[in-house]
C-alpha cells in the first residue's frame, strides 16, 4: 500500500502559515491560525513561528505568490525547520510544488486532523474510518509518493508495455478502499441490530454534541461517573462513549459523548464518521455544549449547526448549554450570550453550577409522554414496587391489607406494563349494597334480584 504524504517523523519545529485575500478576513484568518497551532500541538509538534500572509488571489502554483513562497522557504532553511504547515487546504499539485521548492515536508490542516484522528482512534470502527479517509486523501497524491512511477511491467495477458507502477498503486488503493467500505458496512449492520435490541426495551437517548474542547467528556463524566478520557486538547475524545444516567424523576437516560467538531472540518472526515456520529442522528434529543469563555463562541455554535445539518440531525430537539461560565471574568459577556440565546442553560462542569437546571430540562425532554397512575400492587409483586422506585417517580404509598396503593408518575411504556395493576375505584365504606340499606333502615331504590331457580323450586 502506498505511503501517505510524509509527516515530520520526529517531533520538531514547524512553521505555520495562514492566508487571506480581503482585509475583512484578517481577524478570522488569525483565529484559524491560532486554532491550527492547537491542532499541531495536539499532534505533538513544536511550533517555530506563525506567518499570516495576505495575497490578492489564489495562485495555482503555491496558493500564494511565488515571491512570498521563496521568502518562507528561505526562513525554513535558515532555521532548519522540520516542515511547513498551511491552514488552507493544498491541492496535490500545490503540495508537490512546495516540497520541490523547500525540500521539506509540507502539510495542510486536513492532513494534521487526519494524523490526530489516526493517533487517537481506539475502536476497530474508528480505525477503519480513519484508514479509509487517509487513503482517499493520499490517492490523488500518489505521483509524489514513489520514485519509481515510470516503471512499467508486462506479463501474460498484458497489453503493450504493460501497466505502469502508478496504475498498479492506484488499483491497490481502490481495492483497499472497497475492502474497508465493506467492513464498515458490516459494522453499521451490527450497530443497527444493537439499536433494534435497545428499541425493544426503549430508553431515551441524548447525544452531547459541540465544538471540540468544549467539555463534552467532562460533562458525561460529571453526570454519569464514567471513567472517560478528559484532556485540555482538541479531539481528546474520538470514539463514541455511551453511559446510563438516572434523572431526578428516576427516568433512565442513555447519554452519549460524540467526537467534537472544528471549523474547516474536512468533508471526507464528516463522511467517514457518519457511522460514529449517527448516535447524534438517532438520539431523541441533543445537548449542544459550547465554551462560554471562547471569544468566537458564536462561530463555534454555527459550525456545529452546519455539521449537524450535513449529518441530517439539524431538526432534533436541542438544549443549548454554555459551559465554563466560571472562566468568564466579564459579566457583560454572559449577559450578551443570554440575550442572544434566551433559552440556553449556563453551567460549569467544574463547580457544578447550573447542573440541576440542566438535569431538569433533560428530564422534560426525556419524558414527554409521562403519565400519573394509581396502582394496586399485591405483596407477591414486590419486585415491581422496587422497579417503580428505580425507574419512576413515586409520590406516595398507602397500604390496604397486604396490597400497596401507589401514586406514581411513569413513562407510557412502563404504564402499559403496569396496566393490570390499575387501582379499582373504592367501594362504599367497604360494605355491600344489601348490608348498607339493612343497617341504615333505608329502602333501596334498586330493583330486587329475581330469586335463584333451584331444582326444588322447579319441582
């Protein structure tokens, strides 16, 4: 299998390049360059410096002008850098031209994200998805991946001079991609079977989505006690994690932590991770988590909405939650966010502020069809009473002999299972009709029952 475009093999200093064409784009380009720095740090590379380049138009050869390109290469050689990384995606020909000019590995944002995903994938599904995305990225770059592409080989059944090495490598890549797609299809089929099993005993599902490093894994850990990886890095979590949480109403809820989003997320990664992110598509509702301390939180909000729309989850009921409010020093910033998002919930996973309000809202969305019932549960069904305490909200219990009379709010599903224990309307003081009128001396207005026909009366 051909190698992907080279990445600096050992941790070394790299130069980061951002670019923009209009003056109005400078601030956003600077922000994206800072984010690229975080991605590169997550990748494990040291940063020698950053350059923000303005150019009039996109150049076909080097993306930027040739004069500026030569200036950047001169700096890289003088400082003996390990490579150059662009925030903007480079075409295969642009990447090849840069490496011929610099004699160094030249990468783009897309390749850095692919490398991070490849290093952090843990499950078989995630590894397959990353391998497929890397092959799709490498395929148009094969002309620079080998030194023997001009070789041709013939053989029995061959035509003319035979098939070039480049054609052979492309064919191997296509076969490998077809095999990966088939394996992923099997995994998706197994996932669909698991989902059907869950639907037989349905439990509401909530997916936590949002921009990377907004605190999704920390929230899952705080609410469920799950031992999940929590790091202050971009893409610290790649594999989907699902844990069960008991809401204040005793309603069980499946809470899923998903991979974070990022601006300029490569489309092939969105496509590759649709199977992993389908938990968000299939969820009953979403918790859209945002970092309140991030200066560009509004843009991060829109990025997440765009990716969810592309995944087909844009119409899901959503709770907007701003995390890290304890890190916001300016109260006016919180006020502006409240004005822009009047229905949002503001929390701090670190201090616990706002979590009760979040749980209350999650209870509301997880239990839209809850009903209140009065049940008569015999002593022989004590296990059902224990289950009601676990999965429903018990308001009160009284006892009539050995039976427990329970007032409870529960899901429609659980109510259907308990329908045979519905409490019957109480009788008048526990006495029969005839005894009631005999004891009070009142005459019954009900018609008397005809005398029972017996064999003696018949004779």
